[in-house]
C-alpha cells in the first residue's frame, strides 16, 4: 500500500535543505506540502499586514518550486490542531512532519497538534518535528552545569563546537496526491524580492563579493550588511547552508552574527527572563513623542532616517535599529515594548526571538544587561561615525539634502543664513530636536539607578 506524509510548512518556506521535506520524500510514496492559514496570526498581537503580504509572496514562490518538481503546495484555513489531524485522517497519512520552533505560542500549538495526532512517531503517533530553523539545535546547547546560556560570548564558543546536521539537497521529484483540492491563497505583495529563488541569488551575490568586507563595513549605514534577514525570517534561505558556505569562505565575523540569531532562539526557548528590572518608564508622557519617533520627526537626523527607512521599506540597518532603540528608551524614556510592537508590525524580518531579544538588549533589561550607560547612543556622534558623508541621512530625510556634511548631524545649529542656503528652515521644513540628548542621558542614568 502506498504511504502518504504531510509536510506542514510554517516559516521554513523552501525546498533546499529542508529536513522535514527531505525525509518525507525519501520515506513516503506521496507527500502533501501544506500551509495552514491560522486566523490567530492575522488578529494576533504581532500581526503585520506588510509581513503577511511578504509571506504570501514567499508561499506562492514555494508553490512554484514544488511544481517544478512535480508537486504542489496545499492551503487550508483554520486552527492547525483541527485542520491537520482531519486532513491526515482523510488522506490516511502516516506521518506529519514539520520544522520545530521555539516560541511559547509555537510550542503550545505544536503540542496540541501532536496530541491530536496521537503523539510522536517514535511513540506510536504520527507527529514528527524536525530541525531546520536554526544552525545548531538550540535546545541541546547547554552550559557545563546543564543550564541555558544567558550571555552571548560563552554561548558562541559552545555554538562553534556544536554538531551540524547534514545539508539536504532539494528533492528532485515530489509526488503529491492527484485528487486533493489545493485550496487558495491570496496574492502576495513582494514578488520582486520574496521567495527561495531570490533568497539563493541574494546569498550568492553576498558571499561572492561584499561578505569579504563585512568585518570592516557592517556598521556602515549605507551598506555593508547582507540584508538577508527577511529570507532567514521566512526560511526561504537555510541558515545552516548559509553558515556553512560563509564558514568555508572564512567569513568569521558574519558567521558570528548569524550565531546571534541562534542565541536569541535559545533565550526564547528557555524563556529566560530579564536580569535587570525595568526602570520606571514614562508611561503617560506625551504620546506625541512616540508619534514623532514612529514617524521620523524627532529632529535627530539619524533617528529619523532609520525610522523612515523602516516605514518605507520594512527593513532597517542594524546600527540604525540600535540608535532608534536607544533613543526611544534612553532619550524618550518610553517602554521598549512600544518599540518592539512597532518593529513587529513594520519589519519584514520581524520575529519574536530576535526582536524581543534585541529590544531588551538595547533597553538594558535583557538576559545580559551591561551598565545602561554603555548602551546609550549619542545620535549625533553615531551619525558622524557611521554616516560620515551623510548619504544615508540624505537618502531618507530629503529635506536635509542640501545641508552641508559637517552640519548634518546637528542641523539645528545652522545659522539663519545657513538654513536659507540649505533650503531647510528648522522648525518649518525639519523639526527642532524634540528633546535634548545631554539632558535626557543624565535622566536615563538616574531612572536606571533608581530602578535597581
Ligand atoms: C531593536 C532591534 C530589533 C531587532 N529586531 C529584529 C527582528 O525582528 N528580526 C531580525 O531578524 N533581526 C532583528 N534585529 C537584529 C538585526 O538588526 C537584524 O538581524 C539585521 O539588521 C538584519 O540585517 P542583515 O540581514 O543585513 O544583517 P547581517 O549583518 O548581514 O547579519 C546576517 C544575519 O545575522 C542575523 N543577525 C545579525 N544581527 C543580529 C542580531 N543582533 N540579533 C539576531 N540576529 C542577528 C540576522 O539573521 C541577519 O540577517 C534587531 C535589532 C535591534 C537592535
């Protein structure tokens, strides 16, 4: 009798190096690659129409990849714990495979699906979680005492030594059942960049060129990083295959950065709480400040450039993320969760583990908190250092385009004549700073000291 397996896709939208798909194809006659549109995501706390559109594009691209190999992607709507066991029963599927995940929501959902499938395959049931979302198995990384890591550097040392699973080529042929309705998915919104083919081409371009200069250039605001994060977020690129290629080419600084992604997955899996209590954030401080931050109207050019890049493209350079995060928490004294929520809505790479871990890092309340003053960035100095010719700021804040480079980090210091010459009157064409960084820095240190 022919056997059928379901491969339940979630945020692993590829055919190359996909352990669940590879196992299903190797061990079963027919495979049903399935995506379940869970309505809880569209209504959830971190819902993002922009990211959902990108995901749909990546799903259509996955469907095309599967079709090239004779298969198809099937779509269903509803609660996976109901939909998947019902489909497994309808098809007489022996196994349901998926790429395991780390968030509490994902683990609870997967536990419900597992239960509805009668348990795991090894225990007589039909559920089979597989690796694929991280480079190493983050559940297996442990300190010598057997606990989870809370500090990146020792995690990284262990991570470097941890075993890597084999890389799986894409299956050559995928045989899906012929009489099963495929279901429907609305069109996506990012067909020009989303999906595995784009991801692989972007990774090739990166590794064959600019990756060489990553160590020197990654903080350069006008480039210098891979911009592969949306692909890693949606699994259109295998993090392990990327790491192995980068490691072979000796791109150590880049592979170290990839390890941060595994680190925050490890932190989320173990639900490691903050080591320092939150200071008393200005809960009811003027929300105009939050709006100004969100809209890129703070009067600090680098902060505004970052926030506008995010609004326009759904991506922001890491250095700018650090500066805007520091500004929200240490200059405006607003709760980092407001920033986390905004990023979660806007970022194409928005992902709980990375977003939450990095926001707690910059707010100095994370698992590995340095003294708050060490993670307090002066937006003016950061701009002088990482955007010395002003090209990043000019690109995203066009009203400052004609401001001379030496005045660009502090446009409010321009004389009236200089403002006229630059065609930018402060307070009219571009805002005056909404707060004074030097004053707010002292206040942040006090607030954190009081919170101890
Ligand atoms: C406040 C804040 C929020 C963030 N939220 C997210 C998020 O929701 N999703 C997300 O993927 N990254 C997040 N980051 C981390 C980082 O900014 C992005 O991963 C990076 O900017 C993506 O650009 P890139 O692909 O060019 O990175 P590269 O520098 O080319 O790095 C390669 C890959 O390594 C991983 N990586 C790099 N830096 C980090 C880091 N600090 N933490 C975790 N992984 C990292 C990413 O997967 C990235 O794609 C956040 C950073 C900050 C400061």
